[in-house]
């Protein structure tokens, strides 16, 4: 990954009346990287994306793309392309003409724009359906056409607003693989807004966790998962227990916990609240005696060797080395 910044946000703030949607956000996104903006609804991630695109004006702060300050530039002059959640394909145009539309607006002749459009349809494996209308395509196929239409402008940065949210779970995994492949092959920066932790973990080089208009943590997915900066990040990313200890609040990965006895240290005791079979793993959720919620993610063989049921007393244990002290409660 290139160490240069393709996008830099410098104390960017967006207010809607008395409401602050984005609060003094500063961020550097490296060149040719895949960045996911992640967070709960209303955290400011989509507003941040729209400010990068130029579809929302900043209230304060600056946005740089490459070495250029684009804060006051219109979208068409930023070197970005945006792929919307709805895909927004023209229903009366076939796939070929949908992809070629921006070239037509630039006055490029039909033969040349169609040739280029076919190349970009091939890039997303849609060249055989070039003559179909959007209504004749599945959701995943429409998504690929919208992606080709965004890429044909040869943007420096591609902005994606929850592009996988309308797809079924199986197709979502296939399409996210395609997006990551394209980003690597084209070597351009993708900025992808999502509320899915799994999506961000699977795709991002840089994962940016937002809440209440602020960045709570930014870094490679493994770093964020292994060393969450706060209880909010640990809980939102998922897969962690957030518990009090002598050292303050700690995060312990659920897959590093196991069922044991109160003789073990450290441990937490309570009663089994739920058991979820997840194939290779079984999740055992615990309502602890002190009122916290905790869970263990156990290999199915370990669980079925000594199963428990809701209502049973149980104790979760872990190793001290697997407890991460949180900087913020």
C-alpha cells in the first residue's frame, strides 16, 4: 500500500442547523487503499462520504485529494466517482448505454464510447448481458453495471455508499470479493461506507470506526479487532466481552474464552442465557452474576463434549494474555 495520502480530511465539520453530524474529523487515507467507514446509523459516515464527493458542503475544515484542496470544488472536478446505494441506473437504457452515458455527455462518439463501455463491462464480468435493460437483471448484476458506469470515468477515488446492502448474504460475499479484486487491479482508492462489521473486516486496508460524528478508532482491521481502543469499539466490532477487572475495563475475545470452573483465574460466572449453533462453532451466552453479558465461542467438538443448556450455571475463563485493557471505558 502506497504511503502517500490520496485523501486527507483536516478538521472537517458538518452541521445541519443545531445538529453536528460530523465533528472536526481528521483522517488520512493512503493512496490505492481500500478504506471502510464503519459505524451505527447516524454516526456521520455517509455525511463524510458525501463531503468527500462534493455532494455536501463542509461547515468547517478542508478536504484534500492528492495535493489539491477540493473543499470548494464541484463533484465533477474532484477526480471522484460515486456509486449510490440504489445504483440509479437509467431504466430505459441497456447496460451498454448506461455504462457509456458519461462518455456520451463528454461528446465522445458512439463507436468509441461503446468500445470503452464493453471493456468496463468485461471488467465486471457483464459483457454478455450488454444489451439487457436494468429490469432484466438481478440485483447483483445491476450492482456490477453501476460499478462499471462509475469506473468508466477513470476516477482517482471511487466512493461507495453501502453498495452491498440490497444483496442477499451469499451474493454479498461474492460481490465484495469482486470489489476488492477490482480495487487491487485498478490500484485506485476505494472509500466504502458500511454498517457491517464483517464487510469492513473482510475488505478494508484501513477501517475507520465512527460514532456520534467522531472517529473512535482507525487502523488495519486486525489491529482494530485485536486492540480496540474503547468499550464502544470493542462492542461495536463484535466478538469481544467487555468486563471490569482490577486493571480497569478489559476486552476479551469470545473465541479466547472457554467453559471452566471458578477455581480458574480470571473468570466470570453466571447462568447460560442462550446457546447458538453456528456450524464449526457454538456460541454460549452468559448472564453474569454481576449483571454483565458475556459469551464464549467454542469449537463444536469442545461444546458437544460437555454441552450446557439455557438456565445452567456456567463459568467463562480465559488467559491473562488474552485480556486487552481498554484506554476508554
